[in-house]
C-alpha cells in the first residue's frame, strides 16, 4: 500500500471538510453567489480526489505497487493543488487570471484517472 498517497488523501479530505464549512459559514456574507459556487466546486473536486487517493493507495496493495497507480496518485495531488487551489484563489480574490490554471488542474485529474484505468487494465493481462 502506498502510505504516502493515503496520507495525502487523508489530509486533503480533512481540509475539504474544513474548507467546505468555512465556505458555507465564514464566507457566506463576504462572497457573492457566483464566488461561493466557485469555492464550493473546488471543495467538491478536492474531496472526490482525496477519496480517489485513498482508492489508489488501497489498490496499490492489491496490484503490487503498480507504477501507473503511483502516477495516478501524484496526478491527483497535482490536480487538487492546481484545480481546487486556483478555484479557491479565484473565489477569494476575484482575479480571473487564476481561472487559466483551473483547466491544467483538470487535465491532471484526467491523467490520474487514465493512469488508474491503465493500472487496472494491466492487471487483467497475464505477465
């Protein structure tokens, strides 16, 4: 099992819950509806991919530390930082240029799921 990715999953999940509560309660009076929705999207994708990191970590125990799974996990970490981080920054600052970073984070999410699929596919093919 890849304990480092499991740890990152736990940290990102913990932070997603905290940020979600902060957004719902602490920012409600400070941000407009669009900014709150942007912030919430960042929280949702962070949580989805925190859970994805847990799945990758547990899968690595089953699939013998697959290199593709390691790439999947680190792609999720980078995706969370770029995608969710840019949305948080965009919502809090109103600076539209951070929106340019968001698709790059989304690309890393897609890469992560692609690597996950590759690892599963390779496990079906006899060595």
